[in-house]
C-alpha cells in the first residue's frame, strides 16, 4: 500500500501549485485527498498528499453558475445552493464526499433522466503536471477527459456547476416482491424522475425508492438511507434463518418530503468512522457494476441464480438504480444508459471468480470510487476513448507527477500493452 511521504494542508491554489512544482523538480509525486471514501487505491500516493479540508469555500454565484473550491463537501454544497434558491439536478448519497472527489470518480444519482454529477460541470481549474493552472470549459478539447479523471490529469482547484432552480421531492419507500420488481422495473423507471431500490435476495424482496417533484411546503418523515443497520442485520440473519416475514411493507413504507439535496443526499456518516468500519471489515468488498440499461432485468435474474449457488456471499443488500448516458471518456455511463448493481460481498474464491466472469460477459463497467472487481484488460475494452485519455495523461502530466500504483495497474499511463491484472486493491 502506498503511503505519503508528506502531508500538506491546502488553503489556496498557490499551495497546490507549489506542491506540484516541487514534485516535478524532484521527480516526485503528489495527490489531492478528499474524504478518502474510495474503496481502491485511486487517491493514494507515495509522495505528497494534499489535504483540502480548509479549501472549501463558495467563491461566486453568477445567475445559475456556481463556483466552489474543490474541498467543499457535497452536503455543504447542497446547503449553500438551497440558501440561494438553486440545486443540482442530481447528487451522490454521501454528504461528506468532496466535490472534486465525487466528480473525478464518476459519482452518480439514481435517475435515468439525469447523468452523473459531472454532467452539471461547466468549468474547472486544473493544476497540471507542469504546475500551471488551466481553466477548462465545456467545449474545450480536454474537457471530456477531465470530467472523470481519477486525479490522473492534475489537481482540481475550483469547480463551476450549472445549477437549476431549487426543487422539492416527495420520496415514497415501499416493499415489493422480487418478481413484481422485475415485471414493473421498466415502467417505474420511466414514470419516476428518481427510482432506485435495495434488493434482499434471501427474502425475495425489494425495497423501492420513488421520488418526484412536489409543491408541498411541509416536510414529513426523514428520508431513510438505502443501506442501513437494518439491511445489514437482515442480510446477516438471512445466512441462517428465513427472513421473508421481517421484510414487510408495513416495516419499511414511508413518505419523505424535502428539499432535493436532503432527499438525494441522506448519508451523513463521518469519513473517520467510515474508514474505521472498512478497516474492521477487511474481507468485505464494496463494488458497483454498471451494465447497459437494456440488460437490467436479465442481469438481475442471472445474478439471482449465482447468489442461490452461493447464498452466504453477501455482506449487505444490493442496490439497484439507473443513470443517463454522457460523453466523458472514463465515465461508466460513457455513451450508454447504465443500470447499476451496488454490492457488498465477501472476497472468497468460490464466489468472486464467477461474479467477475458474469459481469465481464455482460460488458460491465465499474464505479471508479469503489473496489474494481473486473480485470484491467476488460475495463480498457469498455471505453472507446480510453486511448485518448491515456494520451491526455501523457500531455498534461508527462513527468508522471500524479501517477500512482492504481493508474499504473489500470493502464492509464503510457506503457507497453499486455494483459492487465485483476484489480483487487486492498
């Protein structure tokens, strides 16, 4: 595991520039650290680690264009936008994720009508490998590469979003049978602006979350988190007992009404606690597969068959949701609508091999902020503009200032072609 040689707090863009220039001069490396919620090695470095906790201000609001520093959290951004009558069309679930970290790993919401968070990006400042800060706007040749770049092209300094007018959502939570979910999925996904689910295979049940805009002024029950202590407990009990009666509509049904940010971003766990949990759960992998949307129900059925052969492989329920296509080179939704399967599983040989084989056969991509359970060679084949991104790395970071073990194993830096290893970062 890579460990930084030095930690540097960032309070201005000049701090980023100095760190990059020093690394370039000394043939060193540097990386910006966000909330460190990534489940792989994408944020690690053997050189200087930049801490952005104090680099988190809102810089400007010009009509619907809002510029913030890269270290602002998604929760703080939602709150700042709400105070100004603005919102983002969609947002990730974790309040403590930094804006830059969420963007660069392709964070998405749960709506086939909206793209990943980066689709709201209109401008950013990037400190590249030569120490120069570049302002890149939508339409710039570099823009499709920097929108989801895993930190490989440089350190993001500021971000400008194109926002929409603030809106409220009414989110209905209910339980349906597994068969009903499959039969209704396409209609429900089409009729609801936001539609996601939690699948409990052992209970043959699915908890669905349907959210649509509302003019209702008041608020009601707090929006529940999709993955919770309850889903964790039910998954654990399912290894030994029949839990179908415990997963009832009466237990989970609720209606939550609130500002879009509160409904879309409910997860408030502190980064330190989140990291501590993952240190304890060393054998559990958190991954998220993105398959072509037209394969959604077929994929769920094939995964169900696999799980019946390995009934004790899951550590939590499985998340299900969709996202619209976009044009970012390394976005999992590049040029295709995606259906996501968010999984927590035990890293044990009888299960992980067939799991990887299933999703590679289905042409899956992975969420870049989570464990990559697919081979590097397979991932490279899934992105038509992969080579263009590698060329962008060569031009924006010719000295490899931002390279790390993760980018090298993925093949995101220029090197001789060959078969890639399976990416199993611990």
